[in-house]
């Protein structure tokens, strides 16, 4: 379809007569435009514009049924009442207000006109120089906004003419946080799937031919409420059974223990509208695990959907990012196929324009970038604060807070790991006196942590709203090049730590791209998971048996011991060690590029 072509269709009448009684008003025409019309020969007319109704807060109810009619996002509506002898000569619709409000390029804007009543003699509309008459009620016309596109209308008849003007944008560029279905029986694909990230990264992975089995991608955390709203006919249910249904969880799951008694802080949080979880939208817990009692908000909703429609066992396969989950969440596996198949990892792309100078001598022992509050990141920041490195941490706390809400008894470290305990106590003073610690993202104010179930978990920064993370941009631009080149090792704290299932993300793949070794704070067996994806780790240079340790407190102590040993080494020695690692570092870099470049499709660099 060329820029000046016009789509046409019919939606039928979805209204009664409520449009007749709206308080329409004439829109004034500028003196410049009026002079221009007169110069063109338009003189003996009643008005150079029709009456309009534009109050978005009091639109007729039928407007809501037009939301998905034109596959446009952020639709805005105005209703036209064109009286006899009203004329609007050809004009280019002004979209400046729309562009400013939705931060959208004018070339991504589209217009639609819906004819509210059947055509009457003398009524006329014209789009891009093409005239239209004899329309039926509900007929619509859609065209792209361009510098050359024009719209005009005229009423030389004896009856009023009514139209609805819809303005919207053609692609969705916001943050994707919903359940998105594809090829699902009886449902149209979500219009948000026009988002460049979805079309260019997700679809080629899960349904490249667009005609695969029914599937859905959940790009959020928590119970999937959208599944509760899906209704199936008997035919649609049978189609789902025959073709099977794949659900991809883009984020790691929100686990909890069935029947676990809440701490007083969580009970208080629930009273004030919070969640049952220890970490806001998920819980962490200590072994030994009773796998029969492990639950997930996401799987709860999927199992509820399975039972509501009485689907046979195995109809639904859930693709998760949890390593080795197969056979280890039995409550759901009687009905659902649950596998580790991390769609998030499959959609990662390389940092654009990154060129790393591996010949630079490191001047800092470490870099450790931490954003959202978690308990293991809190412990890590208290351990590293004041040491020779780049640390980001936007919270502060007194020392006794560290042992609250933990999955082990930190006070026991005073006897079992006295050197680690002493470093925590000393550097906690730096946290109290010098926080926040910032690398590239500045905060408005430091947030004080005063209890174990910390609710304001997002840094107070003017750049990012709660729930938004810099990693969305770090993976696109090489803004951290300088600080990474100064550091010897990246101490990476993944999102999860005290859970039984391994998981990793773009956080540990960031040092891979910046060609740095890493120490990984993550659930047990995550290094093993990385190795199964072709990466090499650094057990030649330090002890990595922490990865096999399922006791979270002991695993953390093993990791801190490695970190403490590195902090004690002179920079010259670390520079020599870095050069020894060159083969592993280059291997990991090339392995990442190979994984994120397959399959070979054009990637987007402009999604939000």
C-alpha cells in the first residue's frame, strides 16, 4: 500500500442515536486559512468547517467498541456534524498535538473516517484527492498521514452528515506487559504484537511461519488474569486439544511455598495492599525443599485455565526460564508440561557499536551494577562499599537489618566466616555514611531500608519510573565502555538467588560483551546452565564450587571468599591474570554473538 492509498471497509452500525444529542461546536478557522479558501474560490458557503465534539472524557459508549477496529494504538476520536452548506476545502489534518502527547513521528500516524449514517444526495467527502459518495452506514476509510495527504468534505444536501474521525499510530512502541496470543482459536492476535520487538525477535523464535500451533507469550510477572477471561466454544476447545497450546513465560516466575507462614512484616504489607511475597512479586526461601509445596503465581493461573476447560493432561506446554525445572514442580506437572526453554534469552541482541580495548590495564578491582532492591544485592553492596571498584547501590541500612528476612543466620558468620563478617561490618559504615553509590545513573535521594520486607524496591531516579530498569538501554548502547575497561571483574547479582532453579539473564551477558570475567550471584547450578549454552567460566583462576552449593548462606560465603581474595590482589597481578583469560573471554564473546545472531533476521534497535 503506497502512502496515498486508502483502505476501505465496513463495521456496521454499533450505535443508536446518541451521537445526535452531543454538544457539537464549530471550530474556528484562522484568518490565513480563510483567506486561502477565498483565494481558491470558496466564498458563498455557510461555514468552512463542520461542528465537532472532542471531549475525550465524555465520549459516547459505542466508541469503546472501535478500539480494535483499525489496528491502531493510542486512538483519539472526534465526532463531526456537517450541516447543509458546510464545506471544508482540502486540508492536511494537523497532528502536532497528537505527536507531542504520544511522542510519535508524524509518519507513523494514520487517520480513519467512519460514516455514521447512510449517504444522502449532496453529501461528499474527499481523501487524498479521491471523492467518495453513496456510502452505507458504518463504512470507513483509512489512510496514512503524510505531508501530501488531504481530507475534505461538503454538504450540499438537506440533511446533516455525521462522521467519526479516528487518529492513531500504526505500531506499538511502549513497554510490553501483557499476555499476547497467536493463532489462538476464536481470538484475533493482540494488536500490540505489531511492536517491533515482538515482530522481529519473538515471532521468528516461536512462530516464524505465522501458522503454527496456538501460543501465548506472557511478558510480565504474577498471576495471568487474562487467561481467566478467555472463553471457548466446544469447537475452539477441541482445536486447542488437537493442536496443543504453548505458553511462553518471558520473565522468571513468582514462586512461593504453599502454606508457608508469613512474617509479621509481610502480614503488615498485605494489610496495606501489598503482596504475600518476600521480594515484592516473588519469594525466596531456604532448603531443604519440599518440591510438592512449591507454587508459582503464573502456573496457578495456567492450571486454573486448564481445569476450567477440563483439558486433557499434556494439552498445555509451559516454556520457562528456570533451569532443571522438569520434574521439580510436581503439583502442576500432573496436568501441564513444564520445560526450561527461556524465550527471553533467545531474543537478546548484541550491544550496538561496541568496540572493547582489551589491552587497557585494569585500575579497579571490580564493577558491580545493581538496580532493584533484593536481599542478596543488599548483602553484596554492604560487602563491597568503599572498596576499589565501581559499585551502584541506591539504598542504605543499619547493620542489624542485614540479618532480617534472610534464608540463613548471618550472625553465625561471626564464628564460621569471621573475615567475611568483619568486612560486612566495616563496609556497612560506608553504606550508612556514603550511600548512594552511583556509576552512571544518578538518583534523587537514597532510600533507607528499615525492615526485612522492603517495599520501595526501585531507586529514586528522575530518569526511570518504578519497574523500569537501565538494562533495557544498556543492552543497546555502549555507554558503560569506559567503566568496564577500568574494571578487572564484573560481580553480577542476578535477579534471583535463594531459589532452587538456576536462571540467568542479560546481566551476566553484559560482561561477556564487554569482554570481562564474572563472578555470579544467582541460584545454584546457574554456571552449569551457562556452560550448557556454550559459555566457559573461570574455575582455572578461582574456586567456582559455589555453583553446586544449594545452601544459600554457604553459597554466598563461598562467593564472598572469592571476592575477598580478588580484592587483596594488586592490580598488576590482576592485569596479568586478565591476559591469561583472553582465550576464555574471546570464546564467550563469540559464543554470545553466535547465539544472538541466530536465526538471521533484521533486529530492531528502537523499541522501548
